[in-house]
C-alpha cells in the first residue's frame, strides 16, 4: 500500500514539475484542499489555475532531494529553483492520499527569495 501511495505522490510531483498539468490534475480529487504560505484553495480547478502560473511561468526546475511515504501520506523535499530574480527556495510538499488520489496538499517553503518579485 505504501508503494501505491508513494507512486501517486511521485507521479503527481513529476507531472506538475515537468509541465504536465493535465497529468497532475488527473491525480487529485475535485475537492482538493491546498494550503500554502501565499494561497489556500478548496477546489482542484482553482488550485490548478494558480499552479499553471507558477509551474509554467516561474519554475525553472525542481531538484528532488527526498521522498517519504507512510500510511496515506507522502512528503517530497526539493529545491524549487525559480527564474531570476527569485532563485532557489527549499520546499516541502505534503500529500494526503484518499482512494488513490491526492485529497490534500500542504506546501511549506522559504518565502524570502520571492520578495524579489515584489521589488520589480
């Protein structure tokens, strides 16, 4: 079971970070709950509207460091490397899997590099 949960989390992460937003969307529930430092969503379509802007416009690459899985939880630790002037931000995404899809995402990251966007 842990392998299945881990597989869902890793497939989702690999999809969105490579720009395959449709593939990533197929791995989450419609009633996805997302919590992050800048935004909160309770519908997958609203979340993906934001994710497309971030993943398609700001992300240069994601450098995956470690993946942990246990029970229904998957945690991905990575460096979010953004296009200049932002640079790199250490990031953790925590996925809660329900019925084979992601039902909740919580993201934690160092917001300081993103201050450069406010200065433009």
